[in-house]
């Protein structure tokens, strides 16, 4: 949801910063896990552990590797559901954030930790840190305007896919409508830029043109159902929740209004 771009929460000490790495397709500098494996495993029931292990194994074995999931395999899961192009970028960023070891693959520990954070077991601080990592694609400890814009645009494009799906159009009409949507790209870019401008005006408190981890985590005393809903939509099998209920105009209006409009 775009409103999550504008309102970060909770006070936290310094972000576990690493040197800049390439998040694109290979390896990158590792980050500390947001939560320990002991904490994760003690919080999950045996039934929940087995459920997550089954999901992981099914995805991993698509490419004949039962020990890890590479990015291509992960993204194919969403691509098969019609999510592609700009809409797919936020799922790629989520994979990179989940891959805290920076190997370019998800092992079961990384997958388990991320699912723990995304779902009810994780607390708001952990969810917000995972969100920060989604935006901070180069792992330099800051969110730049460019990083924030690319994720926000991906959200908008995915919301449009959801609207098309709800309309029940056949393939020919889908192509025609997508063509018309492309003509609105300048308007979309302008609207997203307005959201980013507002986000930086409120969260970039030292006005250095980027949002640090402490700035991102500086306001979290209120519940954040928007962040929780967005994270759940980013997990395998959760994208339908996002596609079924988004409205671009409503989301942009809500986002531009700030936290009070959640």
C-alpha cells in the first residue's frame, strides 16, 4: 500500500549497515538477521514449521534444488500469475531483503525468518526493518528518492493489474486497456513523485536528501495495518490479496493525506 511509504514507525537504534552491494542478481554484502533463528523457532508451532517447510520445498524443487530458492525461481511464481514488468520489481526487492546473507539465493533459515516477520508472529519493529530493507536496495543504510520511487511505481502498476483482473476482461480487451494505461504513464509518474516528495518532507528530518534507518523508524507508536497487509501480499500466495483490493486513485489520495488518512 502506498500509505506505508509515508508513515514509518517505532524508535530503534542504529541500522545494521553494510557496505554497498549489488542486489540485482548475484551476491551482495550480508546483513545481520533481523531476528535470531532461536527466536523464530521458539515462536512457531510444529504445524506452522511444517507448513512453511512444505512451501519452501515446493518452490525450491521447481529447479531441482531442495536446499535453496534462487531469484529467478522466486519471481517465476509471480510471473505465472501475470505480474511482470514494473509490477514485479517490488517482489524482486522483497527477495533481496529476505536474502540477508547476500548469496543470491534463499535458504530455509532466510525463508523461515522472513515468513515469521511478515505474518502475525513478527512485531511492528521487525516488519518495519524488513520494509526498510526492501527500499534500501543497495544496502547503504539509506533510502534514496530513486529507490523509493521505483517501489512506489511498482505498487501503482500492480494496483492497475488488480483493477483489470476484477473487470473480467478477455485477453484482447486486456491488451487494449494496457495500451491505454501506457498513455497515462506521465500522469502516474507525476502522482507517484508527489507521494515521494511528501514522504521525504516528513521523514527526512535532517534534510540531507535521503532517509536513514533511524529516520524511517522514528515514528511507530501507532498500529500499522497498511504495512502488515502489504508485507503479506508480498509473500508467495499472498499476492492475490493485493490484486483484489487496490484502487490507484484511492491509494494515492490516502497516501498523499499522510498517516491521519489510514
